[in-house]
C-alpha cells in the first residue's frame, strides 16, 4: 500500500490515507500517478532516509524511481506528501476538492515624497 497525505485537505502524516497499487515495486512517478485514486494534478514529495533522519524528496520526472522510507516500526514503505496543483478545469466534483481562491495581486500605489523639504523663503 502507498501511504499519502494532503496537508491542505487537513490530512496528517500520523494518520495517512492509503491506496493499493496493483503491482509490486519499484515504482515510477508515472506508475503512482496513473493509479492514484483522486482526480487532479499533484506535486509529489516522497519521504526517504538521510543519515539517521529523513527528508522529503520532490519527485517531478515521471520516469523517476520512487524512493522508499525504511521505518523501524513499519519496514520499507512509500510515504507521499502531496500538494494539489491549480486545476485548469472548473468541473472538479471530488469530495476532497476544495474551491481555490486566489488573493488579488497587491495594487501598486505611487507614493509622493513622505518628507517634503520645507519651503524656503527668499529675502530681497
């Protein structure tokens, strides 16, 4: 099973979602994307070991091999932290889909000199 969570949906790594892949690994990003149960486009970050800790590896190439995470409690697992990418369609009706709002760009204002020099008086 592939474990995943989507923080923007309120998911948490300690209580991940899972989906079954019909084949055994190793997997590529394309394999996971084709069998992922949710609609839409996602940015994939995969948990992997580094020294005595772990890091989140951004995987963007579809032919990249998916790294695993070796957990003392669970063995070798795939853990993905996903970020929803802005969709180009407006017909996304999946229950986990949330409407996206984009903050307006800040307006540029012209600022006059905040500390103008005092007028000078001229004597004749």
